[in-house]
C-alpha cells in the first residue's frame, strides 16, 4: 500500500521499491474476526518515517466508529525498535533506528531470509482483534566484498605443471546476499603466467583458484605480488581488494657449482701446520635444505694427501694438516667434491705446488700434450692456431729468482708463460701448419737463470698429414675432338688429376659424372676415357658431361672437370635433293635467263663436306643453273612449237674428299601462249576458184576451208565465218564454223562468180586470225578461163564488209558455245599427258636410285636433251596439248 509521503521519498531516490502487501486471513474478514495475518516487504536501510503499511486499510476497518479503535503493539520486543505504530490509524512506519539486514539477521542464512514479527492488538474489547504482522527485510547492495586478511599468500612449487590449480583459501566475504554477494574474482596483474578461475561449492560459496599458464622458475623469480579483486553483482558493482603474494617454493632442481673449476695454491716448504691454503666456494641457486652443500675429497685423492691437507665439510676451507718437508718439491692435486641433495657431485681441482729453495742450474721438465715418440712430437696439420704442443716446467729455482725462458728456431711456434703458474711455459702453434709445405721442425727451448746458467732442450715437431687437399685436374675444361664413324672403344683422352696429400690420401681414382652418356667409359685407375660405340656427327655433334677425381682419404675429397667432346665431320653423306625429281611449268617465250625454278639440295655433312655444287649433265647449251641458289634458267626464250618438253639431268656434288654426288631429273614443260594465227591450207590461194553447177541442190556441200594452228589447247581451236560476200544472191552459201565446210543454202538462180571472204580465227587471248577468199563460179562449164580470171577480185575492203548474220549456220539458229564442247576433248588430252608424265617420272626415279653409288670421274652415258622423234610422232596430240 502506498502513501503520498513514502512515494515522494522513493522517487527522490531515483529508485523503484516494489512494496507489496500479502494479506492472509485465518478466517473470513469481518468485524467479528479476532485474528488476522499481514505480510509486508521493505528494503533495508529506509529512512525514518517511511510507511510500511496501513493495518486499518489493509483489514478494511472502519475508523469512524465510536468508540474509536486503537492499535497497540502487544509488548516491547527487539523487533519493535525498528518500527513505530500510529495508534489511531494503525499505520506502521520505520523508526529512527535504521534497519540493517546484515545486523538484524546475522545468524540467518540466505535461504531463511530476514523477518520482523509483530503482534498488534486492536481495542476496545468490542473490536478486539489480534493481528500477526510479518515484515520481510529485502537486501540492498550496501556492503563491499572484503577479504579476511589484507595480504593473501599462496605457495606454488616451481615445478608445478601448466594448468595446475591452487585454491585461494582466504576468499572474500560479502554480507549481502543473492546477486549482491561476491560473483567473480580477477587479478590486476597476471604477469603472463597466472589466471584465476572460480568454483562454486554445494553451499553456493565461490572459491577463487590460481591457475598456472606458463612454466615457473624460482631461481628466475621467487615471488609475484599483485592485487586480487572480488566483485559483487550489484549495479554498480562494489569491489574488494587484497594483496596476493604468490610465493614460488623451491624444489631441488639445481645442483652445486664451483666458482672455479681449478684452484692453484703455492706452498713453501717452511709453511706451518694449520695454515689456510684456500677457501673453496660452491653455490646452489636453490634454498633451504635444497641448497645445503658439503665438501669432501674424492676417492681418488690419496691417503697421503688426505693426511697432509684438511678440508672443512661445511665451509670448504682447505688447511695444511701436516708438516711439509722443506727439501721436497712436489705437486699435489686434490679433487674436491661439492655435494648437494640428490645431485651428482660437482668437481674442482686444487693444485698445491710445494716450492723449495735449491741451488744449481735450472731443470727443464717437458710434458707433452701432443703425441710424442722418441723425442719427436707429432701434430696434425688440421689443428687450429694456438694449439698446445707441450708444457715446460722450470724446476730447481728459488722463488725470488727470475728465470728467462725463450724459444730458438724457425717455424710457426711460440713459447709463452702459462698464465696460471710460475715457471710454467706453454709451447703452441701460432698459425695453421701445412704438411704440404713443411713436414718437420726443430727448435730449442733455452732456460737461463740469473747466475748465467743455461739449459737447452731440443724439441722436434713432425707435422702429420690429413686429407685437406682435393684432387686437382690440370684443366677444368677438357676439349676432345674425334672423327665420326670411329671404331668401338676408341681412345679419347687420358684425364690427369693430382693430390698434394700423402699416402692413400693422395691416391686418385676417376669417375664419370651422372650426366655422362652410357657410351663413354672411364678407367678408374688410369683416367683413360674411351667411347664404346661409333659416333655419328649428324645425330649429335657435341657431348658435354662431368668427370670426377676422388681421393681415398677420410673424409673423401673430390673435384670435377667438364669434358667437351666434339665429333668431327667425315664426308659420309651424299647430297640429297628434296624431291626425287622436279617438274617446272613455264610459259613459252619466257625471257632468257629468267628463273624457271629452284632446286633445293641438302647435305647432312658440315664444312666443305656439306658444300654442294650443281651442274647440268645435258642441255648446257640451252640451260644454265645457279650453283649457289639452285635456280634453273634458260639462255634464250623457248618456243613450245619447236619443242614442248625438256628433260634436264642435274648433278649435285659435295666438297668432300672423295666427293659424293647425286642426280635428279628436271622436267621443263612449256605452256602454250597464243603466238601463232591459224594457217589456211585450203584453198591455197585467193585466185583459185571452184565450178558449181547451177542445178546443185540446196544443202549440198560445195567445198571446205581447211586451216591449222601450231598452238595448242584453246589457242589451237579454230572457228570459221564468212565476213564478206560478193555474190549476186546474198545468203546463197553457208559455212560450218567448226569444220569450215561450205554448203549451198538455196537454189542458184544466177550464173557467174560468187566470192566469199572467210575469216579463220582461234580462241586464244589475244585472238589471232587469217582470211581467205573462196571463189565459186556458177555455170555448167568453164569455157572461158580467161574471163573467169578477170572476174576474180584482186583485193577487197573487208572493213566495211557484210558480217554474216548471227543466226546463220546450223539449223538451230544458234552458234553453240565452242568452249563447252571442247572441254571433254581437253580433259582427255590432259589425262593422256599426265600418264606419259608419270611414266617418265618412274623411269627417272629408277635411274637416280642406280646413280646413288659413288660417282665416277665421268658419266658412262650422255642423256640427250631433245625428245626422240619417234616418241613425239607416236602421240603428237598429247604433246601439243600439254
């Protein structure tokens, strides 16, 4: 239930408090009821005077009755200090004491909630009623999470695996409940090796777990300090902070290490017992018991040394435990162990030099580092510069004496004081030795004391060879020339490589490279290179492959060279024309020295063996050939009417020794041009005539004009036509345009001389023609020949002559197309000529095959240029029409 005052306060806070009332009645509500139950919900922390609920209104009581009702709390209880009751209106308000849910209900858990119980009595007696009121206190986010301690310590072993989890037991506490309690944890700085996870137990409590994300090393970093943040679920959330100190606990993952692997101590013969000689120090990065170190002598230390020297097991202090004989000059080597838990002992060597004062010349004691035999030190040439050879210890010297020690002799050696000890000198190389340059050296170690006493010690050094040189070919490129057609297993070259190393390291054997063809063989020992088969330059002219020279050292060394084999040419190939024979078509009257055709000839050989010269074996008076280009030319224009076909034999000779040759036949076919007009054979003269009887019937053949043409083809097809008539009766005679046959067209009525001018033309381009005069004398007899001769025309102007009508001639009234009717004849002639041509080609092919043998000095036969007349006469039509 709301009142104006409380609503105003809630809105001023900017929050919405869901206050509701749940009314429960044990019996139906009426004025006579004596028991009621009311439930109210409020937020904790409300200010004084906030309306909780109106009992009268909620119970629907009438306040206007008389006597009036009064509302009273039954008795004073702890819960009553948080509320006040208006006795008149029955309204419940918050009191001056603020309700703190966490203080009020500290003993209750979240599941029980926080409740205030009140008993209100409604009086007087006639209105008596007991009202049981339950006020539920709801939580607000008014408490921050807080950790029980300011600093939380978590111990993590340094060998903890990745993803290992460690509980942070001091988790944060938040008195609030529900969403207002702690919801999550996080780290301010995770150092890249940690993260947090949160687990909820069965009671709903959250426990943060520290998770390892990277490997740890206590010796690198022993602890990590960061802040752990606890965050509740309020809005806005409240935070609690504590310092999280992550301590990396030690595991025994390190062993003791000496600060020095070797300690040198000088002890004089008069030293007193108990004198401290050295303090050995070893360290262990671990801590606690893992870093505990004890010092002991090794079992290899003699009992004499253990009796003479004392070693403190805890401090590592080495003291003199016995008396030193002043007359002794001795060297003690004490092996000391530093022991740690579960560790392999660390070792250091304590060298104790006992010095005594002596008189006399110095004594040189050589100690050889390199291999020594019979006073000769051997050292490998592969040793690097400053390789030690020998130690020289100078004895029988007083401590205060200054000893001079030097090296005499030549070679890459030096004698230097050993940096750790007095009167110790080290003989070492100054540069890399080379066995191939010098194998033996001899030097003298000279020692001189202040009294002028000198001691010389001879040192001999022998350099041992190693396989440090690869075989070397005399030439990196080996050029070999060999003629083709060589016999199998022909020697090509002997390869030679040298190796500067000694013994087996300098022995060389030879191998072919992987790219070498299988036809080549190389002797492993001698280096002799041979070819197992015959080479053909025309197949391959150059071979290029690798050869290897390998020594027998360890590891083996090798070098390579390139072999280039050039196959030289021999004249083993004859020239070859690209065709077995050639046929060229050329028009007659072709200009002299014009190019008729080109003959292509090849020779697979090279150089002079491949040079080819062409020559004409027959007909050189008519034809010439260009040797360079192979162009065939005629010296003068050729006339087909004189000869239509020429057969020319051409020889190709190469420049080899002996020369090789081949022959081909060239057929030159002359193509006809229209250069001859028709020749009229009959009538033989324009002055001749023929008697025609007047009673001759129409259609009778009177005579014919016969003509020939020396050309061929369409150029020789002749057509006849009458171009001028001088007869008295026009159209009396007709001429057949194909045969030249003149027939009587109509009956003759007049007697006398009829003259016909006949044009004889060919079908060439350009068209050529001849004319002839046909005289016909119509009469019964020839009685007066003189009269007839006088009537014959001497000349005639045919330019204005009367052309025959187009429809004259055959019965059809049309002059047929001459070309179409001659096509069949021409095709037949062409087929005949082609058959003759193929016959000639076959004959020439056979002759050429016979001529493939090596050429003699001169040909045994002469082939004529001109055709045999019998051959021409047997088939003149075919030849004239080619």
